[in-house]
C-alpha cells in the first residue's frame, strides 16, 4: 500500500512540475508578445538634446525602453501646428506604433482629433486638459519645485530683483511664476520678480535675449519657464546667477546655476505602458507632485548661498508631507487684494486654472488672442 501511495505521489509531483514548466513557458511567451505588441511613438516640441524640457522627456523614453524592453521612436522639433502634428502621428501609426505620446500643450487639438480617428490607439498628452476614452492627460506639480527655486533665489539676491523668462501667458506658466515669487518672498519679503514673455517654448536665442533684458533692468538671479538653457547661459555671461527648469542645467551654466526644478517622467511612462500591456489602462487626468517623485530639485551647486541648504530641507519636507501646499493664505494679488485668506489654500483646480499674479510680480498677463 505504501509503495502504491509513493508511486501516486511521485507521479503527481512530476505532473505538477511539468505543468508548472509549461505555464512558465506560456507566461514568458505572453510577456514577450505583450512587449512586442506595444510600440510607443513620442512627438517632441523641441530637440532631444536641448538640455531642457524635451531632453527630460527623452530621458523618460529611454528609461521606458530599458525597463520594459518595448520599441519606441520619436520625432523632434514638431511645431504646434495641427496639420503637422496629425501628419507625424499618422506616420507613426502607419509604422505600427499603437501608443502615442505628445509632450507639448499646443498638440492638444491634433491629439484629440487623432484619438477619435484611431480608437484602438492609446494617446498620452502632456500638459493639456482634454481627455477621451483613449486619450489621457498628464502633468506634474512642478510649481512645488519652482517654489523651492524661489527660496534659493530669494536668499541669493543682493538687488532684491529677480528675473523670470516666461514662454506663454497660460496657467501652466503663470502658476510657476507665482510659486517662484511666493518661495522667494517666504525668505525675503522685499524680493520682486520681473517677468518677460517670449511667446515661444523653444528658441534659445530669444530666451537668452529676454534674460539679458531683465538683467539690464537690475535682476541678479534669473529663473525660467522655457525649454532651453538660454536664460542660464545669459546669466553666466553677465556674471549673475540662475535657477534652471526641466532638467539639471548646472553643466550648461556652471558659473551661474544654483539648482533646477526637474522632471522625472520615466516611472510614469513605465506605469502607463505596463497598464496597457495588462489591459488595466484607463484614461485619466494625472497631476502628481513631489510626493509622487515625478518632480524633484537638482542638487545645490557651489553657487547657492550657504544658508540655502537648511531652508530647502525644511521647505522640501513640508511640501512632501503636504504641510506646505505652496498656494496657502494669506496671499494677495498685485493690486494688494486678498485672494487666499489665512488658513485657506487654493484647490488643485484653482491652481491648475490660475490667471492672476501674486503680490511681488512685476509684469502683466497679456490678453489671450
């Protein structure tokens, strides 16, 4: 009897091992098929080598390739022209790419249109506001890091005049200017921020000239919401200081840069593509912050003031623990009117759509055309 039981058990174990082996091989085949089936195309507003905004997105693309072994491609320097963007997307889809990522606000109309034409393709649009069943919108609370940029700048300035080179007068840029100003004035109530508009995302020469203009007006620290390091290099050429945006710009202006507000897109792209692979992906409006590690601050350089480290550590801790939500009252606008009462804070929706400057900003918001 014992001998019979032993034979039965041995047979069952052997069968189990065979089935497990088969299942393992099948799982590997399925994983390989999922990886092969997903191809991701990136549409970039600037150059992958711009050292700024598009560079940060391209780093995320490379991270995605490394982590998930999926095939990707990209088209750089695509203008915010609906017909041109649609053509680039159509070419990618014709080449078998079934996930399309667009990294500029002005791509929205084209991506909405293409998503409606290709319901089997997944679309991810950075910084927009429209969604559909197969079009998701994503961004990060980079204004939290711009507040920290402001802290460093407010401690560094000798003239109490800071300069800000800004792209377009849209809420995305306005809230960064406001956050930067709030950060600067949290440590230096006398600091003011002179704003100059370029009306372009990517134009190194124009960005540099805009920075030089505010330096000539007395600014001794330059901040930016632009895609290249032009403003950083302008600061270095005039012997003043700067804080970068999008990526760590310290190597591009080593004598001027003190730190930079940076993006970390890779983990987000991995999470989204994994969800597409396993069939759990859903369209959403994503707006993560420092607590989600999608935004961060580059290490302080030797150009930063000595007292910046302690002030930053305190502010970073409060932001990560959501004790500091940046737009916490009391906050006044440029006219001195209280916009956020003490003990209150702007909601995410109010911050997302903000269209006014806080007290301390020297500049105007042009009317939308």
